[in-house]
């Protein structure tokens, strides 16, 4: 199956099994799932979490308990502005400044309560938490003759590519590196036993956490920055920070 077929299968399965949670339907989004709070608790027991003081997190519903827990533990949280549409393309949630952590960590509340900053004002990131539609926990395979590789820890998002692009921007600015752990919280039904095709901008997961278990796939190397050859001109024009980085 290709990535879109996997997405549809996972979305259908979460809905049909009754494991999907608000917002509905799960289709077309990073799906919320039963047990997201428990997955966040399990993530918080991991050494990568305990060592982190600054976290970059996605804004989606299943990772809401992750963001709230981070602030309550005194960790600074960065979230990307939707579609990276502004020059100041990140929102900083500082637990020492915010008064209402619950409001500040919602999608709508983050833009109201967070401080919008440009990449140059972002602190070095200790841990990235990504939202996923599906994640492979199968065995990695070597690259094919065409250069395509498959990866354990390979992540499938909702198909827009912004999460991987955000990583590439941070890597280009030396705010993350190869050793920066990347985690995701998902339902068991979002796990794939087979490896999946990954592209040059795709970021493998170091840590996959469900309500029931923690998995550390060996996903291989992460992208080392922005691959300008992969970006079409219209995407460069719609994301101001890319234009600025390209001109450096």
C-alpha cells in the first residue's frame, strides 16, 4: 500500500473500532485516540523527556496532554504557526509567563497566549514530539536502486509535509541535530509491522509511545537540513522563512 492507502486504512480502523476521539471524523487529520493521556504519561516516564527542558511539539489534539504536561513540569514548548505562514513562524509557550496552561496549549489558545517568534529566537530543542497517522515498527531495509529506502520508525503524517519541513528548518539553523530525539504518541492500531517508504525529508521516530508500551525503532539517519531541490517554487513563496533561509 502507498502512504494514502495506509492513512485511509488507519483512519477507518480507528473510527470503526470506536477508538477515535474528538474531533471527528478522524479522517484528514492527526487522529485523536482513546488513551492519549496514558500515552503522554508513559512518554513522561522516558529519560528523553526527563532530560528535556525545551520541547517542540505539534498542535494536534492527541498531543494536547503532552503539551500540558510539559508546561506543568516547567518545560518550554514551541509550536509552529499553522503552515509556517508568518516570518515569525513559531509560538513560544513559556511556563514562567503563562497563567492558564490549559488554554495556552489548545490550537486556538496557543496563538492567543503564546509569544510569536522567528527561528532566530528559538532556543535549542531537547526533544521533538510529532503527531502521526501511522508509524512503522517493522524492520528497516536498504535503499533501492532508485534511492528509495524503507524505515522502521518511519512516520506517516496527514500528507502535507509541514512537520518534516519544520524539522529541516530547525536542523538548518542548528537548533536540533542528529542526536535530538524525536518521539510520537499513538494508539496501538496506528502501528505498522511492515517498514514504509520514506523520502529525503522524512524524519524517523526514535521513540514510539502507545498507552501500553514504549518502542525504540532503529530508523536510521535523520535529514541534515533543508533539501532545496525537493521544494517547489510555490511552497517557497508561501513560506516566508524559506525565502529568508534560501537567501543566506
